C-alpha cells in the first residue's frame, strides 16, 4: 500500500528528472565564467594597446593595427560563444520548468522537453566550438620577448 498520494510521487519524480539539467546548468555557469573573464582580458588588452604610444613595428613584428584586428576577432568569437552558452542555459531552464509543468498539470510534454534539451545541447556545441576557435587564435598569437 502506497502511503504517499500520487501527486507527491509525481512531483518527486519531476525533481529527480530535473536534477541532471541543473547539474548541467552548473557546468555551463562555470564555462560562462571562464568565457567572460577571457572577454574582459581581451577588451583590456585592446584598450591598453589603443591607449599606448603609436610605435612603428620593428622588422618581424606585427603592426598595432594587425594586433587590434586579431583582438577584435577574438572578442567576436568569445562574444558568440557566450551568447550560445547563455542560450543553452536558458533552454535548460525551460527544460526544468517544462518537467515541473508536466508533473503539476499531468500533461504529456516529453516532446517539448526533447526539443528544448536538443536545442540546448546544440547551442552548447556552438558555444564550445566558437570558444575553441578563439583559444586557437589566441595561441597562434606570437609572444614577444624583449631582448630575445
């Protein structure tokens, strides 16, 4: 004999189902933290280069214009990555809400949950791909060692 009403059991099941997306949200939040810190460093570096004295590039060095263009491209990639990961997080929040609506309203919303979760995963893939592109661009940038 079941001592709990069916409604409480449904809510408990919805909470259990919602835990996996919540853990994924925590991971995305960590990624967003890393990405926003990178974006801040890119912007700070561009400002520092833009405010400094205009110095002609020595042979073998990149011009200031090329450095700023590369930083702008990195900023663009990082911005897209942040946007895509934020969309992934928002879609995951909608998954959690939909799971609760499904339990509370006793409605069949599994198709909507599947669509939202798939959209979230695809947005996360896009965000990670752009972030990887920015990291590759950053590692191609030459580090100038004075006196070397």
